[in-house]
C-alpha cells in the first residue's frame, strides 16, 4: 500500500480551522499542527492557519524543543499584520522560557528570554488594535512570574557566592 497525503478542499478550510481550535483546547497540539499543515498545503499564506500552526508548535514545547522553536519563529515571521508579527514572537519567547524553567534550567539564565518577550509585548502594545489588551495581559503575566517568590528566591540563590569552610573574608 502506498502512503500518500491527501488534499482537503478549499471549501473545507473554515471547518478545518474549527477543528484546529478544538484540538488545541483538548491539548492535542500534534493533531492541530497536522490540520494546519493540510490547510497551508492548499493555501500557503492563510494567516489564521499560520498563526495557529505557530501556536500549536509552542504548545508542544517540552524541555528540548529548540527545533520546534526555530520553526515556530519562522512561521510567525510570515504573518502579514504588524501587530501579530510583534505579539506572537513574544508568546514564543515567553513559552520557551517557561518550558526551560519547567525543564529545570536555572531561572537566572532565562531572564534574556523573558526580556525578549517583554520587548515584543511592549512593541505590540504600541500598534495594537483598539480595545485589544492581549499584549498588556501577556506583559503582566511575565512580570508577575519574574516577581514571584519562587523565581526571585532562585535568582538570589544563584547570585550569592557560596562560601566554603576554607574561605576567608578578604583582607
């Protein structure tokens, strides 16, 4: 038997988008990704499918997702809307920082990723559509995480130089 991908119809795109959103809400990002790829095969610049594909990839971040990171970054660069080209990379940086934090990387090493996310959200805020506060909401989440007791304590522990029994104060 020959295994060959089949093409969906253009008329079925809106139903396929609904399925992508359903699979993402069910925490089945691989299924969502597959459907996005089916849509993009017949309509390569479909903006909603690109956005959802990038998000589906970030939904799959699990500690060693650097290959998915680059792919998501490239997909978000294909978005036409200036706000989305700023906002979605912010989500990418934020999610990468969180997945690396969950994987056990020291919090102080992830500050550059959080700062990239914050810069993206700040720039997106400047060009956001009226009434769209998404960039502000994401900014606030990053700031709250950076201000959380667990994050601050871990960074403080990393910054303090531990002394051994043989260490003596400087003279």
